[in-house]
C-alpha cells in the first residue's frame, strides 16, 4: 500500500509492539534531519513543508516511477503518461519549476521538456526520497521555484565498513502488466576504504486497465552502479558511477499504431566529500558535491503504421553541476555560504524538433550551451529555547549561447525568511516568506514546432520576462506518542507566470493554420506570461489507536487542495490537480503487517479555456508483509494490491488521460532480503 506518510513526525506510523518500544522509537526518530538542506535541520524545526520517505515507508510506496511512488503524499500528484513516464507535480507546479535531483545534484535528463520523457531513476534500489514543497530556489536555483525532489541512493558510502558488511536482494512480480524486477546491492571495505556495488533489471508488458489492455505500454530498464570512498576521522571523500538504460513504448492512439518507443541511455559520475574543520573559530565543515551526466534518447517509430522504423529525433544532454558549501558559526548565528554552478550542453537532432521554426514565428534552434553560476547565503538564529528564525539570499546568473538565435544573459534574485516556534510541549508553528525568480526555459522562449507526444503545435514567446513569485506558508504541527498531525496553508502570487495556453485553434506539423488538406491536425498551444496565484491547504494525521503486546493499530487520514488562477484573464490555469482525500489503517505486529488505503480524487470541473472535465475516482490499495529470518539474514515477503475495485481513473494532470488511464486491479508479490 502507498502509505499516507506524515514525514515530519513518522513515529506514530512505525511498529509499536509495546509501550517501551514505542518510547524507544520516538527517541530514535526525533533527530531525523533533512539531508537536502546544507544545515540539515531537524524535521520538527524546518520552516517549510518537507516529506521524507525511507525505510518501510518507501518500501510500501514504491512503484515503477517516481511520480507514482510519491503520488499519495499530500500536495503531490503525477504527470502520468503510461507506466514508464511520470514526474511528480507539487502543488500544481511541474516541469521547469520542479528540480529532480539525485543525491543533491541534477538528474541530467530532459524529462522537464515533455511528459513522455522519463526520469532516468528507478525507485527499486532508492534508499530515501526527500520532497520540498514550495520555493526552494534559494538552494537549488530558479528551476526549483515550485519545489525539489531529491532521490538518495547511498551510491557513495559515507561510513567505514569492515570486510563484507552486507547488502540486499529484492525481487517482485506484478500481474497487471506481467512485470518482474530484480535488484541487488552490496557493501564492504576496510577502516579507510569503503565501497558499494548495485544493479537491477526490470521488464514489463502492456498493462491492464478498466478500458482493456493499453496497447504499446511495455518497456524494460537496467541499472549498474558502483562507488567508493576514502573514510577519514574528520569526514569522507568518494566517487561514484552509474549507467541507466531503458527502452519504453509510448501508449495510446497514433503512438500505439506506429509502435513508438524511446531508447534511453544515461551515464552519471559523482564526487562528494564532507570534511569537518576542528581548528577554526568560525568554519565548521566544508561540503563538496559534483556530478557529471551524459544523457541521450532516441524517439523511434513507424510512419503511418508501416515499416520501416525511423528515428524521428534524438535528444542529447551533457551537463556538470557543482556545489561548495561552507558551514559556519559566527556568534549566535549558524549558516551556510554556498557557491553553485551548472554547465549544460543540450541538442536535438532529427526531423522532428520542437525548435524546428516550422511556423516561422521563431527561428530554428539546433543547440543550447549554458552556464549558470550562483552564490547563496543561509543563516539561522536561536531567539530562545522555543523560537528559531532563519533567512537567506541567492544571486544567480544564466548565460546561454544558442545556435540559431541571439545569445541571452539573465540574472535572478531569490530571498526567504522563516520562523519556528514551540507553542507547547506538543504543538509547534512554523512559517516562511519567500521571493523567487525563474528565467524562461528555451522551450518557453523559442518553441515552434510539432510536439507529437501531446498532439500539439507549440509556439514560444521570445519576449517573455523572468517569472517572479512571492509566497508564504504556515505549518501547524502536533506531535505526541499517539498522535502526529500537521496542517499546512500556502499562497503564492506570480508575476509573468509562464504557461502553455490552448488557443482552440489547430495547425499541421508544418505550422499551417488551418491544417493543410490531409495533414494531421494538432492543437495550437502558445506560451504566455500572465499574473497568477496558487493557494491551498494540506492536512494529515496518524493516530496510534490501539496498542497490544503483539500488535498495534494506526489510523491515518490526509487531504489536499490547490487552486491555480490566471488573474490576468480571470480564468483557471490548466491541468490543476483535483481535491484529494485519503483514509487508511495499519495493523502492525512483530512479524506480520497489514494495511489498506482508500484515496478519493474529486471531479475536476474548475477548467481552463478549452479544457475538458475529468470525473472523480476512488482507489483502494492494500498491502501485507511478513518478516522472516534466513540464518544471519533478515527478510520480508510482501503482497501489494493496487486499485482493487478496478476503478477507471483518469488523471486531470495528464495530457493523454483518456489514452493512458491508471492501471486497473493488480497484485504484486515479492521479497526483500537484507544480509
């Protein structure tokens, strides 16, 4: 079951077998920190809404994609384009406003450019996922104006191992798509050198839905990675490498008829180090995080359903990201001074490119090279034992060299301030005020061509200004031994908010309007800059309702609402997630765990111009797991049921909701062994 996680106070939803054990769990979990922040604050004291999935929580939530894995988190939805491609959507914001990170640096993919482009990360062997809702541009740049998803895989060891220290085996089979997966990792080393190796394979076929089998929805993927670190008394320094390969097909309509597929390959190198400084009055530690990615994918299919297969376009991206953070204490202030840079080289080759200049509105572009440099400063201060304040600023410059249009040089500024206050022993209040700027993406500026993934002809606007946002967020939390809860309210106003508007007109693939006789009719969509506001509420609670010697019962509930308005035109913004409510329970024993979760997505009839209504749906999920011992190894057998009532579920956030509904009723069975 995709468990309803309360990430700021995970204690109540873990195993409580007896009173003493419950107290031990609470003491152990209090120091949980947010690794995505250089200050690594306690989850309890963060002034923004964070989620952390790890341990059993991520095991229960894990699906084939990151979007699906996080979809039951409050405030999170997904851009489902079939079982291979699904990015998280945070509070109605997606694509260029949500940064996808792997161990704190970019995933170096092109998933933000189109809904049919996958993130080259498989959740199978992921150790931890952190989600920051709201603006995190201060630490990660303007493209994090809507939030961050940081996937942590422990590919670089940070502690010393002695000899062979252990590992894991994981395998599962799902009947909804006849899919199987298998993965493994292992750790070892000496007092000064630690290493790890990991790998996985996954294969799946066309999936079942209440509408029948979804044609051309199969795929496969593989991963191989290793890392090694030199462990020192005052820190570590390590290197890692991973290779991700995937071939996946695009479901629905013309894609199925032409057997369209994407062949992807991604190579990633990482270097990370953290060194504690013992002999400085102000400098406490230095953190270094560098990554280099080499990514490409080819889009392949037939023409009008007839052989041979042709490569229509190839996307190439090579990038390097680096961050140096100086953690310091000066008087009563503690903080982080950081220097951040991203070098990027992006190209699209082939006959089908969104930068083709087809309608002559914009000139054709063949490549983009960019350099992004930034400096940021974050400080926090303890006013008293109950109150903490923080603030920070970031200055960022983006220099872009295009082949086909004039170069651009832009600068952006971001700032934030937050406060945390203990109202009592069990109640606390947090809040933040933030200002962020985002520079337009190349697709928003210069698109001028057919985008067959969404059956649209997209046209950019080279005169778009930088997008800016002013937002605030309030977080009320309660944490006791039996009840953990939080309520979050947020409101953000945008100037020059950039979105893809549906004009109601049509063009053909060559940009003709109306479409030429006999040519495919594509929906015309234009990038516009408008004033906008986003606001909403998120609430969640876990209640330890019963405790017995051998088992306990935890009841959970959650809900979220987001509204997104184009205030310039007095209209709704497109593809806004509907109101979602969830109820669940967990029965937790020494060895056997069982739970169910019912999620209700309401109808979405707050529509943008030319947008279609989406009906509501209910999803019933369940899981059961049993802990086993195999000699010195510990294991778990698990059974998961998804959409057990076989409900027809169309996502309002999807461009192809009718062609690619969520999967129907399915059961997944598998095991995990830790040795």
